[in-house]
C-alpha cells in the first residue's frame, strides 16, 4: 500500500505555528488569514466566503453576518456553517479572530487586491508542489504500484470507477489504459447501472476494479465498491485520505493529497499517481503494450486523428 502523507501533516504544522503569538504577529495579514483557513475541508460555497475575506479583509472583518452574506451572495446559514467549519462556535467568534488581522493590515502597508490574489494563487501552486513532493517520497518504494499495475494489466476486462468530481480522473486513466489494455470499461454512473456493469465485468473474467474517490465523496462510490466485492472483484482505490469507509472497503489504497486552496479542488498529484499505475500496467505486459501502441499509431495516421498526421 502506498500512503503519501498529502497536505494534512503540513497543514497541522501550519496551524500550530499560527497559534504561536509572536510568529503570528510577524506574519503578513494575508498569510495569517490563509493560516486560519488551512487544515479545513471547505465546500465551494465556503471557499467563496474565504475568498471574499481575502479580497476585502479590512472591511469584511467588521461586517455583520447579514451584510457579509449579502456581499458574498450566500445565505446567513452558509456563513454560520463556514465559521463552524473553521472551528469557531459561531460567526461572532470568527469575526473576533478576524479583527486583529484586519487592524494589522490597516496599520501596515496593506496588500493591494492584485498582490493578495497573486499570493493566494501562488500558495495554491505551492500546496500542489508539496503534494507532489509527498508523492515522490512515497514512490521511493514502488513495489506496491508495480504489483497492482501487473494485476490491473492482467484483469480482462478492467473496470475503472469514477463518479461525480472523480469522473474526469477515471476518464483520463481509461483513455490512456485503452491504448495498452484490450478491454477497459469505465463507469461514471452509479446505482443499478454500475451494479450491472460490475457483474458483467466479473462474469467476463475481470478480477480488478480501479476506483477514484476525491472529495466530496459520492455515496454511490462506496455502494459500487461494495457491489464489486460482492461479485468477487478486488478493488484498488486512489483517494486523498488513508482512513474512512471508502478505504476500509478497498483491497489496496493509494493516497495522495489534493489541492484545496481554490474554489474547486485541483488534482496534480492524483493524476501523476494514476500515470505511474499506467506505466506499471504498460511495463507488466511489454509485448502486448508495444503491439497495441504500434497498431494505434497506424490507425491514427490512417484516419488522421491528430493534426500533422
């Protein structure tokens, strides 16, 4: 099992540093505000509120809950849930924590809106670099990736599961896997459709399912994984947390961090992890891989799939 630590350990460390008064006082207001958000899984709506606070710190820190909700374009309960997600008892407690940060921004040379946005976007990229560094360290021992890659290569058919936000990852993996594997079946719909497809895959001789599960985790993904086991399929899971119901249901879990600093998550590390599994699959059956790649290139050239052919 490959378990890449992801961003959580770093986030906890950042939160600890943020709690040290002298360090916090020295940090720029924008950095202090970002540290307040770090380590918390925020929904897209909650990230919109966080973004408004970043963009309008000196003003937003003194708004009432009604005014803040109106400015952001969300409901008052959404603001309350945002405060709770950050660990505060309610919006008044959050606003109290924002006051000294806003006052320090007024007292010092305030960041311009462009500087705040640039710093935030750069921080999002930095977080993804950290995720990739964690994945790199985890792949120092590639034995599990190579072993599972062999198993996936020999599972004919091979089923790839990705629902809701994870659909794009499943489609990416499946598109590439079809170049080197004779029968790849991608499932992007849950419920009875997924159940039927999993049963058919097992009856056709399949032995493995590769599942992608990124936040927010679809209940149908867990149901499909349970169905896969009930019909005799084994499940390899790519996700961002090593524990929980989804991980409990998997035979092998590959974990790596996702970027959570923007309104919607980013998946640099999961894509690279998926690519390493594709490489392991291709290397597991080299003769088949070479034959299929050559046949595809001939087909692509014959039918002008791509520009320049």
